[in-house]
């Protein structure tokens, strides 16, 4: 018998509220603590992207023009 216990991945954001519509072309994601993971993938529900750095712990989010 093999018993495997996996810890649940945890992501902690320090001050996650950001307004990207105020002239900010990109936003480096910092002050994030990520523990207990094998792979990582950042996703967005908006039209911006992570510039190919979706699998790094601290990517930069590149926003598109804000929809007002």
C-alpha cells in the first residue's frame, strides 16, 4: 500500500487591489507568497496577458486599453 499526502497549494496576496485604468501599462505581480505546488499558471478573465510569463511566481500583467 502507498499513502500519498499532498498539501493544498496556497497563494497569499499582500494588497491585491489594483486599478490598472489609471495610466498604468503593466503591473508587476509582487508581494505574493506561493507554497506547496508543482506547477503554476496565472490566468486572466480580462483582455490583458502575462507576456509569456504565466508559469513564473512573479509575472508582469500587461493590460490592454481599459473599457470604460
